[in-house]
C-alpha cells in the first residue's frame, strides 16, 4: 500500500501546484482579492484558494481508491467535500455565526451514511471504549469544533498550514501502529495537497485560502480521526487550535462574526502585533503570545507552529505511553 | 523566552493535563459498578459536568494570567 500512497500523495501535490499556478493569475485579473490587514499598506492577495487544495485532495483520494479499493479515502473526501462547499458558500456570501457551526455537523452525517464510523474510540488512560450512546452527539460536535478551530487559527500568514503540519506529522506513527493505513493515506494526501498552498501562504502571503480551505481541512482531520478511532489523540494534537477557538468564543460570549466583535484581540503598529491593552478585548492565541511584547508576524507564526509541534508530540507520547491498546 | 510565550506553553500543557484528569475520572466512573442505562447516563453526565467545570477553571486561570501580563507588560517595540 506504500506505493499507492506515494502515487496518490504525489498526484495531489502536482495537481495542487498546477491549480495554484492556473488560479492565482485568474483571481488577480478578476479582482478576487482580499486585504492583508496585518501589513502596512494592506496589500491585496488572491482569495479563496480553497478549491486548489480540496480538488487535488479529491482526485488523489479517488486514485487511491481505484488502486487499493479502500473506501475510507472516498468517505473522508466526500465528508470534507461538504465542509468545503459550506466554506465556499461562506466565502461567496457570509453565513450567520450560528448557522455555520450547525451546518458543519453535516459532514459527520456523510461519514455515518458511508458506514465508516465505529463508536469505539481509543481514549488515553481508559483504553478502547464502547460508547454506543454518548458517542454520536460528541462525534457530531467534533466536526464543528475541529472545523471552526482550524478556521480561527487561519489568521496570520502561514499560521494555519504550518501548525497543521506541526501537529499532525507526529501522529503518523500512531496511525501506522494501529494499522490504519487508509487513514494514514488520507492524512498524507491532505499534507501533499496543502504543500503548494503552504509555500505561497507563508509570510509574506501570496494567497489566502478562505473558509473553503480551513473548514475543509478541519473536517478532513475530524473524518480521519473518526475512521481511525483516534479522536482524543487528534484532539490533543490540535490543542493550540482549540485554545485559540475556545478563548475567542468564551471571551466574546458565543459564536460571533468578526465584524460583530467590537474590540480586536490585537493592535498593530508598523507591521508589529501586540495584544490589545483593553482589558475587555477578546482573548486569542495570538493575543496570548503577544501579551507582553510587540512581535513580528513571522515570529508569532513560528511560535504557534512550535506550540503545535509540542501538542502533536504530546499526543503521540500520550498514545504510546498512556493509552492501553 | 518572554512571558507571552511561557503563557502560551502553559495554556497548551495545562489543556493536555485537563484532558488527562477528565479521562482519569472517566476511567474511575467506568470501573465502578454500573446498574442499568439510567445510572450509566448519570455517570456520563457527571463526567461531562466535571470536564466543563475543569474547562471553566482552565479558562479563568489563563485569562487571569493573560490580563496580568498584558496590563503590566513593557509595551515597547
């Protein structure tokens, strides 16, 4: 299966690269641009490049299925495809702050409909649990939590893709030890599809993914964790994402759109970022990192990626040392 | 390493510790005698309540430290 995985991952990276090359000039010509608000002069950047990440993922998943007959890859691609469409809809015409989290439950239903869900997650300390009743609402919530957490992490140049790599690469040995090569294939295809985007999104960003990209990635990670029963391990790996998302939601008092939040979590000066000194300003991961000093955007992104690497490693250690299996 | 970086590491490590405590509690609940669906549901409810309380405590501790650092920081570039 290693050869098939390599083929699918290579195809994903190649198609994603070609799509980025084709789409960026078209977006520029058509004026599909967004302001990079954290930079002096607010340069305009093509957005949303989500289709250039999701479509290669879909094509590579189909190729992997054709080569191996593993339906899990198709299930992950279909489920996260729905999240991609919800994100694309949000990019075109913003959805309400309450509607989006509810809609993001739908990808979970796709996974259930494709018989890819077994309510027996590996839980650290507990072992392999049988949660035939409580699993389902938690699983539905998992999709909306992961998708929104990844979406909220997508706020600085390269922050989301770099943190995704840092938190999920340490999970590769976990999936190998469980023998879930189908889930591993989906994860590697996701990494490959994301690579051309990551190169262009790092500081100073040449492209933005939009919600179609971040919601798809969050949903794909939720799907991969569910089919491999490693929900808790992925949850630990994504702690920096969850810290960021939860802190914002808790400090603003629920789900709110960016324009509905009166005070910004951070302030800007000459390309430097610092936590807003207003005590009533929302808390975010970026605000926590810059709570004492002014920092440059790439430095904050590097710290967030380091935090993700810590949590990813912690998740892997937790699985191998603290999870009976 | 400045206080902001240390606070972000604290937020992640304490978040992990919180999950471990909640799972340890779940383990204790699962290992206790379970008599029927209603009692099991009550145990799960207790587990979720303790997780929510622990989450609230975690958030309050992070917020308190965050405000202390933010309001007393040097603020210069």
